[in-house]
C-alpha cells in the first residue's frame, strides 16, 4: 500500500511521531538520571547543620556504614551512626550556638566531590562566656545511586585555642 493513501499517511505519521518521542525521551533520559550538583548537596548539608535540622541532614550522608569524622581536637568517629549520634546530641545542646559557614570551593569529579568550607562558630562556653571557633571544614562526598553522600568530614581549627 502506498503512503499516498490516507491510511498510509497515518501510518507514516504515526511512525514519525513515535520516532520523535523516542528520540526526545532518549535525550532527556541522561538529564533525568543525572545526580544533582555536588554544590547543591554541600549547600543542603551545611544549611542543615547551621539550622540543626537532622531530617534535612540525613539525606546528605552516605547510605553506607562507614563515615569518617575527624573533630578539631583530632578525635575520630568511624561510622555513620556515630556521626548521626554526635550531631543529634550537639543539635539538642543548649549552647545557643550559631554557625556561620562560607563555602570556599567545591571540586566535583564523576564519582567524588570535595568541599572546603571556612566557618565561625559562636556559642556559650563554660559559665556562659562567649566562645568563638574559626575552622576549616573539609567534606568529601561519594556519588551513590544517583545522589551525593558524605563519606569524610574533617575539621581543622584555624585559631589555636588559648593555653594550648
């Protein structure tokens, strides 16, 4: 049957339409499957910490068991659960703390991303005296099933504490 008949033209049009839809979907598929930018995850992570918002923090963490956190004094935590427990206790503390982060740089590769953050943390210390800490925060995220998850968190003080 010729494409010049109404039925032939409908068939040809349907084939072209199906091919066009398939081509469009194929072009969109990588975008739909692509991970969010690492920077967006870093921003979400830092905002969750500053707001002491555990439900917002959890999706930014690795889904695995290993999550290394090195605190400013050199103490290390090695698991996701230890990281969550530490932050939960800190979020619930009554130190009137205020975190002022500045994302200095984010480097993203296909499987890992690294963020360098400078932050100032002000809180009530012993006896209610104001306490100020300025530190570097180095965060490493791994791409896991289409999302970025924190795998390493390292804090390094910039200012030496008094009497050190």
